[in-house]
C-alpha cells in the first residue's frame, strides 16, 4: 500500500505544474517517401484518422515523387487525400525533392531541391502554399533563411526531436528567435530551446519528442508559456495521433500545425536575433568510411558536371540557338537529387528495394547524371563548329571553354587525333602568338599539353600547326644525394623525404616571398598519413617506411611525381602535381588495402545505442596531416552559400551528446593570427577535417569498423581520394580561396575541332572579383543567371554581356519579379550593375 502511495505522489510531482496562462502544444506529422519509407496504405490511413480525430493535425515531409506512385497504384486513396490536401489541418513543411541534409551539398543543388520539389507538389496539389520549413532529421544549413525567404516561406523550425541519430542543432533561446543568415536575411524561427535537453539514455531524441514532463517543466521554468514539441513519425508507423486523442492526449497538449502555432499561438515576433553559424549545425555521419567517401565523390562529380553543362549549353544557345530540352536537364538533376537524399548518407547499406541498397542506387543515379550532362555538353560544344577562313585550317583547332565568370590561365591536356602522333606541332592563340606546349604519347594516343588563357564565361580558340623544331622544355625534378625528390617550378620548390614515407620536408612558395610552409613539428610531418589500427593497438604512419619516387611528367608545364610506399604493410601511392602558373598543388592518393583492417579509436560493439562511439574521434582514423609553419591559427570553412569562421578550440569529440561541427564541404583555410599567411585545404568530397591547439590541420582518409545501427563499415577495395593545398598570403578572401575551389571543381573543358572559327569570346564578365556564377541556363528562351557573392565586398559590380539583350529582370527563387535593371551599351557590350552583400545570392532573367 505504501509503495502505491509513493508512486502516486511521484506521479503527481512529475506532471507539469503550470498556470492557466501556460499551455502545451504539439506538432505531429509524417516523414518519408517512396524511396525512404511510405507504405501505400498510409495515404488512406491519414485521411481516415483525420476524420476520426478532429483534434489531430499533420505536418508533412513526404518526398514529392511519392505522390506519382500513389496516384498510379492507389488512385482512390490519392483522390481522397487530394480533396483534403489544402485543408488547414495539413501543412507541407519540406517540399525538397529528396529531403537532403542541406549542409553536405552545394548551394545550387539545394536550390534545385526546392525548385523541383515545389514544382512536383504543385502538379499534384494546385494551390498548395508553403509557410514553414520543418523537418524530421537535421536537414539544416546556415544559409537557409535567404533561400527560404526567396521561395516564399515565412517561418522555420530548428528542431528535429525524434531523429537526431546524425546530429541536431545547438540549443539556444526561448519560444522564438529571428534566425539570421550569413548575408542578413531573417526568418522567424522556433529553435531547439536552450532548455530542450537531449533525452537521457537515448542517442536519437531530445525531450521535445513526446512533450515529456521534463520538456514542459523546463520550458515553463525558462519563461516559455506556450512550449511546442514535435514528432514527425516515419510513414508506416500505425500510431495515429502520437500523443493520443480525445481525453487521453498526453499532458493535455493541443495539436497544431506549425503555421497555426506561429500565427495564432505565439507572439509572432521577437527581439532575439540569432546569427546562426554553420557550427550550430551539430552533425556527424560515418566520415572516413569507404561507403561515404564514394558517395561524396560521386555526388560532387555529378554536381560539378551538371552545372558546367548548363553553363556551356547556355553559351551555345546564345551563340547558335542550341536548345537543350528541360526534360533532359530534369532527368540529370532528378537522379542527382535522389543521390543527395539524407538516407543515402546515413543508412547507405539499407536496402532501397529488392534489387539494390542505397550505395548501389547512388552509383547508378550519379552515373546517369554524368552521362546526361556529358551528352548535353557535347551537343552544345559540337554546335560551335563553323567553317574557318581559307588558309587557317592547319592541323585543326582546340577550343577551350571556361564556365567561370572570370578569366583563367591554366595548363590543360587533351588527346589529339591519331594522325597527329608523328608530327611536331606548335600551338598558336587567336592573336597568332606561339604558346608553350608539349606533346607525348599516352600508350598510342597523342596528348598535347599547353597553357590556355580563356576569357570569363566564354571560350578561347587555339590553332595547331606543324613545327619544324621541337620546343625545348626544362626539367624541374632532381634527386639529392639521399634520394630525396626535389620538385620545382615557377610557383614552388618542394622536397619529399624518401626515408620518411615521402613527407613534405620543404614547401617554399615562391609567389608569396619564398616562405617555407612546411612545419618543423617534432611529432607530425606535412603529408604524413597516420591512423590507429585497433586490432594491433597501435598507430601506424606512412613515414615509418621509405618510399620510391617516380617522375611521371616533367616538361616545364606539368611537374608530376608518384610516391610509392606502404603503411602497416598496405601499399599506397600518391601523385603530386605542380602546374606552371598554378598556385594550387594537387594530390591524388590511392591506398591498395590487402584486406579489411580495423581503423578507429577502438573496436566498437554492435550496441548502436551507445553514447560513446568509436567512429567519432577523428584523431584515431587514418588521416593526411598538414603541420605547417604558421604557428597559432584561426580556421575558416565554406558551407552552402556561406563561409564560417570557426570558434572551436578543437574538432575532437567521442560521444553523440558532444558533437562538434567538423565538416569540410569544399575547403577549409587556416590563417596566422595576424592574417599574414594562410594554407587552404581542398577536398574532392564532403567529409571531416581535424584541427586543434597543438594538433595540425588534417583530412580524414579512412575509418573501418562498426558504425550507426551496428553496421560494419568495412574496407572493400582501394581508398581513392583527391585533395589540394594552396599556400597563400593574407586571409582566405584576399587569396580568393573560394574562387580557387570553384576553378578546381569546374576545370576548363577542351575539345579538338577540325574546323572552327579562330576567335575568343566572353558571354558574361564581372568587374572586380568575388562573384561566383552558380548557374547560367536557358529558361523559356531567356538566360537565367544566378550570382553568389562568395568573397567580394558589397560595392556595386558591373556585369558585361557579350551578346545582345533587351531586358534584365531580378527575380526571386520562386520566380517572382523584384525589379528591372537598367541596361547600358558600352562599345559592343551591354552592361548593367548589381549589388550584393557578402554571401548574398541574386537571380537575373536576361531577355536576349
């Protein structure tokens, strides 16, 4: 009897104590889709339960393509749902095509996710509007306010209370905040309250997932009189109303939609302005696993290919009316967007269907995107060919295309027809000037290498002529008496230590005053590859064994060597490339594993609910290390439409409840405290980086062991990754690191043409520097040009068009017109002025 009394007293104590002015609210809903999880019975289930429980309301995060399947396979259910889809008890809160995480893909990709997703939902439910962005998983990135506002959203939610496996946002503030984006956009937001703790004995929830007494009492104690919890159930769960219904609703909560909560429950405004940083997105996936490496690389390659193809096809449309079909572009974007699905990244080994898992599907999807984008680009480029003037044919031509809105001078290589294999040739630019070049046979195919200078967003043409004398190119690689390799060109002098695994002993940057960037660290060395092999209970390093170094190219334009060594008996090779005039140093790493080995902090058990995790502390993973001579540094890193200055002392953590943001999207840059010098690191895929006091900047290369949900992320083939270093003077923006990263991701495109006009042309150029063109594409006969101020100041910039235009209109991402811009003719060019804040985007529709 006494136990029963104590239980009743304790139960009463745990109930939320609140005044009549304090009420609890809850947003219920469903998350999923035909590719995630959406049994076809769910459609009618929602209809029936909404009718059965008039107090119930739904927030929906359903993949837009799901409704295609429902319409075909369950037409009656589809019709029944369509009749209530616009009801105020239902709110669609995430219209993205494939529910991406947002922080791990490009900003342009994120725009397309919204653009194509909204279009598909409007096809199914005409008149549907979007007010609130809310998601089940941590699908957030710092620049969302700008994007959401341009798509017409009014509100956002930074909670994901019931699915925090892959992370969560930082707890901050009270009932409402103004989420301020990096360029200044503001959107009214419900945050994860500062009082909203991570659930005890859970590794996937906050206390708001079921409006627990703990959540409500902590909210009231913090002055939040109308707290709101949330749970987007996985489509397929048969719970119906999550907190119960009728008189049995937990803690007397009231179901609301997010729009209703913002407009009818909350004050609808706040003075709390939160400049939300990318480091407030606390996320952690299986960084370093081969599964995620390959997914990241495949997605990145497809992103790069499709945007470059769009730009080249737009140039071709201006030049010769090439008209790629929108269906082709959507076909390419669709499979890329599916590869960006959050499930692609967090459960890659899950079966997508009976035939394949996510890993296999992503490979097929991104291959498809690459093939379609390549087909579009080839068609566009082939259309540029025209008959040349008499006497100009020579041995043919090389046309080089630049998809970046600034002029570039870079070394390129391309195969030539077999008929030229025996010829000595010279390369001349359109002005008739001889260009330094070299030719070699790659197996039996002649490959020419030369330095191309190409105008902004345009092309340059080079002529091939017979040469009576072979051009002489100096050698730039020597070996000293210890066998160390010395590479040197106009930009750098590097010394690779043969006895210590080919580490970079010296890295003198001639273009920044002959400064040596290689660190004199007593523990670590620049270029060292090191990790903890837990089965042997020890760290292994590439510098523990000597290497052999082979010269692959050395012709005055390209200096390329291959370092061959072993790490813990496993062979590795690393190709290091210097190019004339290029301040980027390229690395291509391959580790040819003999077998699967465990690499990480320890051998994780299969208990996937453990707070402590072996795959989180990157110091134990295999990584490439870059100790340097910069001393104490601060770190900057890019994000979609943003660059974040890190405030972290270090990136190290070992538990789910202690996540730190350690994600490298495209690049990170470390600067001396006085910003005199810096060192940028570029990655060919989204992964994690390491940095901290007394620990050098490093790039994650390999994890092998148990991961999320007990899955064994094995080594099942070679590790292959590319990265680059850019030693520089000044801060990242002064050194144009963002631009250099874009150049790396969108290399020049060169094609041999038997006959083409010997001319150069620029279609779009921007005065000054700092603007990136994230897309240029054809839309209904017009040219759509999107600008991002990546590293420029906020002063007006003049845009010059190398083609006739009758109008330029600024439009929002949803297509709404903002203003017409004034066109001025200067010489043969049409010009207009654009002003953007740092990290701002602007979309222009140009009528030809």
